[in-house]
């Protein structure tokens, strides 16, 4: 994997367990708040310092059922607002998966996500479905992300992607 490749995302891993639901990502008590305030509560019930300490480009790594629960798109919005560059999970809820891509946040299914240590430095090649742990040198194979979803992410989400496709140029 070449770190100079524009499809490679590099960042620090924030590791979570199974069944991280949308209520943990976007808690109900903050749903009517502006996105900036809502995002401050992202994952606070399982890791209170997450929203404060996550840095732009960091990577969320999780177990089974990431994003289960309600269909609230604010769950993906909060992660994106906080600067999370990609979500790696053993499995992801279908609605969360598509909401994330629609908002410009890539998600990759990675069966061995549970083997990644918190704080590991990761390099993620989405089209190849490859994750390299720069901390250990170990490589993991996940599900490659299809080109059409990568295009949506590159355009900043589904609405900008549709605007580009319909009008031949990015939205202003």
C-alpha cells in the first residue's frame, strides 16, 4: 500500500465494541440542538472524552452492528463534523452505512476490526479493502468500497454528487 496514493486514509484508531447504536452516536437529549452542540455528546455514554479528544482524520473502529437503531442521519453527521475520516467495523447497520456515505463519511466492513488496538496508526485503502496497522505492520483485508460510493465521498456527499452529475459541475 502506497501512502502517497490519494485513496489511502491515515489516522489514529478509536476502538469501540459491538452494538454502538445511533442513540450513542447522536443522543436523543441533544437531537434538537445545532450539529456543533449535538456532536459534543457523540459517544459520551461509552467514552466521555471522545468528542473532546478526537482529531480531524482519526478513524473509528468498532465491532458488530455499528450504527444499529433508529435511522437518524445525525449519527453519521456528528462523526463527520468531529473530523472522523472513516469508520471500520465488523458489520454496520444498513441504514447507517448508506446515511454515512450519503453525508460523505466512508464506512468499510472489516471482519478483523476487533484485533486493532486503540490508538493504533492506521492506513486505510478503501478501494482495495486493505487496512495496514503502521504500529505493528500487520495488514487486514476488508470489503473494498465500490467506486460509485467513493465518488459520493469525494464529492462531499450524495447531494453534491447529484448536483455534479446533473449539472456537470460541483455545487457552489
